[in-house]
C-alpha cells in the first residue's frame, strides 16, 4: 500500500514520534479528571491533542524554523488510577521523577490537579523551588475544593504553601473568573503577579505585550533565573477559541496572545510544560485540541531553537 505523506492518519503518538529513546525532549499523557468541578472529560485530552498534532505534518515552525521531529519521543499515557486524587498523585510522582531525570518533559492533561505532583517532582529533580508561568481563567488558589482539601482549584495555593514555587517568580496570566478577594489576589499578596484577562484586552503583538513580557523577564532575573515551569490551562482562552473544556469562562485570551507570549519568552530558563483541561466531549470542530497541540508544538520548537543556538 502506498504511503501518502499528507493523507489523514490516526496516529497514536504526538507527531507520530517514537517511544522514549535517545532524545532531549519527551511527552507523556496524564489521563486523570477525577478532580473536575464542572464538566468531566479531560482524561480524553491527551489523545485528542495527539490526534490534532497530525495536522502539523513535518512540524517545521514558521517562527522558529525548526521541528521537534528527531528530538522528541512520546512516553504514552502514564499508568494512573482514576479512583481518587491522592492515589493518582502517589502513582504519578515516581513515574514523573524518572522521566524528568532523563528528559525535558511536556505533559498532556488531564485536569489541573496533576500539576501539584509535577511540581513536587520538579522540586525533587532540581533540588528546590521553581518559577512558574501559569495561563488560566481561574486563580486555583482556593483553600478548599468544594469542601474537600485538594482539587484542581487549590493546587497553586498548596504549591506555594509547600514551598514548591518561588513566590516573586510566580506569574498568572488570563485570570478572570468569579472569586473572593483572598483567592483572587493570593499570588499578588505573596509577591507574585496576577495579569488579568481585562489587563490584556486588545494586546496581541510583541510590541503591545512588551510591558508584561519585560516584567516577567525582570522577575526571573530578580529571582536568580530559577528553572521556570509553564502550566497552561486551555480555559485561559476565550470559549470562542476553546469550547472543549470543563469550566469555560467568557472574556478570555486569544490564541494569538498565548502564542506571542510563548514565542517571545522562549529564551528563558524553562524546565518543562503541561497543557491541561482539554475536554474533547465538549469540543467543536477540534478547535480546543488544535489550539492545545499548537501551543505544545510552539513551546517545543522554541526550546529546540534555543538549545541549537547555545
């Protein structure tokens, strides 16, 4: 049978890359959505993002002029229980640490509760707290999760309380959901920065976003350029760009805004990324999974270009 390079393919890995081997970068899925507070389905996100990546063909990025092909492997979905958040986190930790010791990792969620054990694993590997750039509609700094002690809306609070993050080098972007002041302003109050969606309205180009980009850079320098982790909740986007998510919030970011920030900050001291809360059952025309796939691809190409230039 002929191999038609541009025919539709139902690939089982991101960009059809091989399983883990001799690569600098790797990707893994975290198929857990047991902590969602509204619509479930994020456990199906990793495979939807992988499927969307088939549209990228040779994956040569138009801005970075490089491709992850040949430098990326896909570890598949980690073996995680779906019976509870504590068993999930206990099972995730050793698997994450093993992969982080070998690869620069990108993780596909899953709901946002998976990020707390990833931060614990990063602290174990890097020997201390990391910086964070957090795209989200929600602050995720509540002290309880609808009466439970932990969930996908508490992990930032828990991470700061545990000393997993450098407070002044913790930046949230796109925040706009309802919430009491104590939660909404928590990252500001501990010395970090909350960049609301309102603050970013109408700003998309590198020049327009320069004040925010420069502030992020300055915060990283002032903190001594610690390892910087990117956690991207797809609901940071306006539902027009990402309807397939559990807790959509109108008035969000555009795809252009997110891409500009990822592209312009690619030279920082990144240590990994996750992209979470993609819920395919609520998607339309694969808008959400395509956005997520493109964000992951752009992050990877930025890191590959940076290492090639070093």
